[in-house]
C-alpha cells in the first residue's frame, strides 16, 4: 500500500495533467474554430470576387458589342426607338419597319448607361445577341423582338441566381425558369439580370456581392426592393419591360419609388418554377412573379403573353386561365372601396393626397366610391403576416447568411432575428404597455413552437382571408383603391420601418392581386405637412418613417389597386382607368 503523501502527490500530478490536457484540448478546439471561420471568410471573399469578375466581364463585352454596332450603324436614331411604347415597338418590329438588332443594341446601350449611374445590373445576358438569330421563327409571338430584363433570382440557364447571398454563388441554373422559356417562345429577348437586396427580404436594394442600387430620380434615395434593380432600370429608361417577384411589396414598392407601373398577380396565376426564393416552405405569405413596365398596357401585354398554353403545359400546377380581354376592356361602372389610412401605419402626406385625388377623378368618371376599413388590421399584421413569415423565428434567413458578410441595409433585421427567443419574449413583455406595436412585433417573430401551432397559424390565415372577402361582399365593392409606400426613402432606413409594409404585404397574405400606378409627384406642401407627422403609435417606427420619406419633393407618388383572387383583369382595368384619368387631368 502506498503512503498517504505519495498517493496525494500522484493525485495532484494526475489533476495537473488532466488540467493541462483540458487546456490543450480547449486551445486546439478554439484554433479549429478560428481556422474554420477564417477559411469560410476566405472562401466567401473568393466567391464574391469571382462573381464580380464575371459581372465586369459581361458589362465590358456588352460595351464592346454596342460600340461595334454603333460603328456600323452610325445614323440610326436610338432616341426615337427608346421613346416608343411597348405596343408601338411590337407593332413596328412585326411590320419590319424596325430592326430587331437596332432595338436590342440600343436598349443594351441605354441599360449600360443607366447602370453606370445607379448600379442596377448584375450582368448582361450576352446570349441575347445569339438569340437574335433565332427570333424570326417567333414572329407570331406577342413580344416578338422585345428586349426584356429579369430580376436576379429568375433562373436563366448557366447563370447564377444568388438572391444576394454568398451560399448560392457558384451554382448556375441548369435550365431556364418557366417564365423565361415562355417569354422566349413569345419572341422576347432577355438581356439583363437586375440587382436585389441581400436575402430578398428588404425594401432597400443592396447586397455584399453587387453593391447598392440607387433611385434613378434621386441618388440620395433608394429604388426600393426587392425588385429594385428592375425598378431603377425601367424608371431610368433602360428597359421597357421587366419581370420581378413580390413577397410583401417587392414589385409594388420599387414601382412606387421609381415612378413606373408594377403588378403582383394572385400567387399561382403565373408559374413560380425557376423563380428562386431565399428559402422554401413558407406558405402563409405568398410570393408571386409579375411584370414591371412604364405603363399599364405593357403589363397587360406581358400577362397576355405569359398566360398561354405553353406555360400551362410547362407547369400544370398553373390553372389554364388565359387573359380575359373582355373584362379588362369593360366600361361598366365599378363600386370601388378606398382608404387613405389603414389604421396601422399613418401614410405620408403625399400617399394620402394621391388617393384623395384619384378618388375624386374616379367619382367624376361615374364610379361609386365606398369608404373601406381593413378588417382587424393589427391582427392581420401580427398574427397573419409576421407570425406566418417568421414561423421559423428567422432561422432559415440566418442560415442562408452564414459564411458571408451581412449587408449594412439588413444588419438591424438580422440582429433582431438572431436574438434568442427568451429575449424576444422579454422585450415583448417589457414594451407591452409603453409601445404596444413594438411588443406585438417582438411576439410575432418568436416563431411557432410546434406543428400544431403552425397549423393553427395557417388556419388563422384562412380565416382572415374569408373575413376580408365577407367584408368586401358586405359593403359591395368590386375593387379597392389604397396607398402604397412612398415617396422613395432615404438609404438604410427600411430595416427600421418594416411595419410600413402593412400597405403591401397584407395583399400577399390575402393572396389578392395588386398593382401600382404613378399618379403625381411630391409637392412643397406635402413636405410642409410631413413636418407635423406623428404616426399612429408615436413609437420608433413612426419616427423613422417620417425621417425616411423626408426630402422627397419632386419624387413620384403612386396609388395601389387591388382585386379579389384570380381577378387580375379587373385589377388591371382599374389601374388603366386611373392612368387614363390622371393623364386627362394633367391636360
């Protein structure tokens, strides 16, 4: 038997050895983590550099192609071509009085020019030059020879749809999206991919790969998002027609900010196959692709082109409903609901004025205007929209951000979603009496706890849709006129005023078709009235909204038109009527 001191000494030695080994293991573990992070950072940097190089090369090659074409066609009047409406352009292309080569090269030249000013293009699709040779076989297509632009997340074969995150770089699409296939069959020539915000869940337009896109009317303002590159390019004159996607206002907000028309159909009316989301599986707030253009007739022509047998064949999940021109061209007086304030976000003075002025024009034209109050709007925002969109507490968004830099535009959002659930619940409890809206938002983004809770949330969405449709029936309205966020906001504000999407995201949750038409510009009086803006809740979001829309004199003002599900033609009819009445009033 060992002596006591010897045993004690051995134990001390063993303890010292264990401590040493534990420290070494911890050190090695920390080193492994550090090396892993450094490696991931280096890999992300290399991916971004490759993407930027690809983009630069596509822009340079497009510049060279345009210069070569200019050298051989010095007398062609590009301004005359660029000023044509889509309907006039398609007519002249089919008649042969316009050259397809002229049209594509001059729009490419204009797009490059606008890109230098606002940074809206992620790449030029140089295959468009080869496609010119194949277009003559599609002379009967509704978009024969028309250059079009597509949002970055719309798949085009052999090109990346990154959604602005590093994890999706180096993953080129294996085939065109259904939309691109149909547009090509109709004779259209996709020639540009346009910029988006990181993760697509922002109404600014910036990402660490391609940078910040500016508003074509004022570089101090954002172009909106997430279809911001489309809005900026079309608003700047570099495109006639573009394809965006909308999950909460991502077509309508850029259209509002950039002074163009944008349309979000009922989700499912147009194929989503090949339109890449940041993550899949979220079913409460529905996304939809849709057209963006200078005027309503261009939106209609695009919808006609898309709603064809070829799309119904490529994607049998889309109901075979061709565009109904009889409804669109009807002159029957309408019962139109209207609202200036949704009761959740106080509109800016120009937002409210736009609705008032259009309401008066519609009444003079013989329509009946009916006051409208969105049913239970706080429930709609918190329990239907936010709780549905963030049923996972933001974990999928955070996962897609891993391994790459987070853009400054969405850092406040990412920080908020990354808070632990217990802390979000604590903040919700703490703010309940002082700032009830802040409290409700924190509670809404905690995520659902189980499959049963998720099903209950889906049931709440269904109930809210039925409740809203019942209210439309009760007050006997065909369509709705309401504000859309505006004017264009100052940069880096949208992550601080997310609640303002109550005016747009509501119609994604309801799955109602909705579109935006420019009707005015911000006046000096609007800016004066904004100084007295208080907001509905007088919380931080109201304060930030006032700051975000300040300094907007001269910027576009738009209104939003809404219809019941699957009634795209009726919604577009109201949009066309608004557009015509505004033009007539200006004369």
